[in-house]
């Protein structure tokens, strides 16, 4: 065992042997989703999760993590640095240069605590540190407001539920990579993020979908004139039809759309999603966890 943090010590060869996301984890096959069209992508496997990476945007299009509630460990993050993935050229990654001298956060796409599980502590610790590779990060507003707390609280709720009931979850997540996202330091800053959670309910596959919007509450002219990083607004969290996420992102989510617990009418769920900062048909803004819907 090396004395260096595993996120720094792992070589490209080490990482090539990671199993990554397990499509059969739930006992029902839930494949890693692909994208519509022919955009260039590459798959990066880590402990407990995988990233479908878009080199053209220098960001993940999709992350997929298995979470085993029966084997979660409480592990802190102190002393773990973010690291470039040695399998990718540095210039293909949204690395440290994007985050210096500004108030942008490195937002985990696969949440650190979701990967802190395993047959023993060593596996859980490896899962913990390997969430700190830059392909698992995206620039997010540093604002910590009620919407942000709700987004994090949603993940806490899912993890606590999985731990309490020894439940397994599959969590798919990523930024909405809109071609109109504002540019900054050679990358485009996503304004929205999505999450789809899959689980077994009464032995059958079920899923729910969520969207986080950090669109700036300013005009396009004000945003274009701003110095420094693009202005980002207060977080707003929504439960949305999974079909809307698929349309918005180009991520293939047909299997989970069919078992969406929001039960939005097909005409609503497949309507063209709106521009950043605006809500779409069937979207439910969440102000508390009790607002999450599991029936029409």
C-alpha cells in the first residue's frame, strides 16, 4: 500500500483494470446509456462507477455509479486532492486551470459518499478517492443556497434510504451539455445538471429523474459583459420526466423512461424542454424532499 493518496498514485495501467459500473448490479440489467448521434466519446472506468466522456466538451456526458446500501462506510474527504486522469491528455480535461482565482466549485458528478462502499474498508476508501478524478467534476456555482441544499439533501436522502433498507441503487448523472453554454477559459460552463435514480420496487425496476438549474438570473447582454467566469444563478431543483432529460441531453434513457415514477403523460414528458432558466411541462419544482412524487 502506497503512502500517497490513491487518486495520485493510480497509474493509467492501474485504472485500466478497474471494473467500473456493473450493468447487472440491481439484478435487472441496466446498461450504461449511450448518446444519440455520432458524437465522439470514450468510457473511463473507476471503482464502482464509469464515465462516458466527451473530449470535445472536456466533460462527462454521463456518469453511472452502483451504490450498495448494505456496505456503505462513513469516510471523510480530508486531504484528498483532485487529479487529472492519466489515461487522458491534460488538455482534454477540465482541469485545475479552470478553477483558480474564481468562485467556481469542482462539482462531483458521482457523489463521493455514493462510492464509499465495499466488502471491506480498503475497497470503500479506493471508491472514495477515485471520485476525485477531473472527468468526474464539472464547474458549478459556489453559492450555497436553499436549492443547492435540497439537491445535496436529495442525494443524502437516497443514500440514507439505501443504507437503512440495505437497498441497491443505480445513479446516472451528468451535466446538460448545451451548445449554447457560456465559454470560459477554453471550456463551456454547463448551466444545468441531471440525475436519474434506478432501483427495485416490489421486485420491479423503477426510476425517478431530477434536474438542477444554475442559470444566471441576468440578461444575455449582462452575462456577455461580465468579467471573469459566467454569472451563475441560485440553484433550483426539479423532479422532471425522464423522457425530458433524454430529449434535453441526447442520452438514451428509454428503459428508465418506461418505469418513471413521475407518471407524466406521454405528450408532456416528450415535449421539447425549454431553454435554461425556464421550466418545462410536467416539471415539479422541489422545495422539500416531501415534494418528490412517486405517482401521478
